[in-house]
């Protein structure tokens, strides 16, 4: 006869087994969640570290990292993808500069020497846009048997864009008004982004990335 207030050994063992099973299940789920979080964090960290490492070899590393790190998930650890994004960021900034300088050149309160120099700057910045657009198109062919030739062409166009920016800035020498300072700031920013893009391009090798991923990027998958 079973006494009230007491539990049989078999019932006690069954209860303990159920508790242990529940604790094991909870521990397993917690470990899975922790593992997933750690993996995500590590992956994101490795991608941003990759960009930081590539930017370290540029002339303006802080600007390089701040402008390219938002695209870390799309770039991954692919140097060619990073070069394409860097070119797109540079091209976007140069287009913004062109719009700014063009608008300023149409003002009616400019001195005669300001008007001439600023209009020259408009032409130079437009040329820079053309050079960067050509370089982006050429990225579609980078990675084939003519890698060295294609890379040299890209380097030439990006370097020409830098020269265009510098020619614009040289034309502003001696003009110290607020208008010129505004132009100089915008052109300088675009020029530095272009310089960073060129540094990343210079580091590319024929094994930098796969053609499949590279072509997808250059055709507009990533749009800074």
C-alpha cells in the first residue's frame, strides 16, 4: 500500500529524466543561437576588416574606409568588387561636383576672371566623369587573358580623371572667395575618392576575383 505524501522511486526517476532532457534541450538551443550570432558578427567583422586593410594602402585611408565600409556585405573579401565600388563612389561624387560647379558657373554675380576659371573647371570635371565611366566599362573585361592591358587602360583613365580634377583646382588658385572655396572642397573630395580607387586598382591581380561576381557588380548590382 502506497503512503500518502510519498512518491514511488520509479515516478521520481521519470521526473528527473524529464527535467534533465528539458535542460539539455534548452542548453542546445542557447548554444545554437549563440553560435549563429557569433558567426554573423565574425563574418561582418572580417568583411569590414578586409576593407580597412585594403584602405590602409591608399593615400586617404580614413575617407576610403568611411566611403566603402557601407558596402562591406556586397563586397565581401573580393578586391575586384571593392575596386568597382570605389570607382562608383568616386564617379557619384564627381557627378555631384559637376552639378555644383555648373550651377555656380551660371551665377550673374561672378567677376570676369571667376567666370572664366569656373567654366574651365566645369569642362575639366566633365572630362573626369567621362574618364571614370570609361574605366568602369573596362572593368567588365578585367580578368581575362588581356588582364594586364585592361588594367593599364583603367589605370590610365582613372589617372586622367585625377589630372582633370587637379587642373580645375589649379585654375582656382588666386581666387579666394566663398564660391571658390565651396568648389575647391567638392572637387578635392571627389579627387581623393578617385585617388583611393586608383590605389585599390593598382593592387589588383589576375586572381583577384571571379569573372561571374565581377561582372554582376560592374553592371550595377551595387549602386553607391
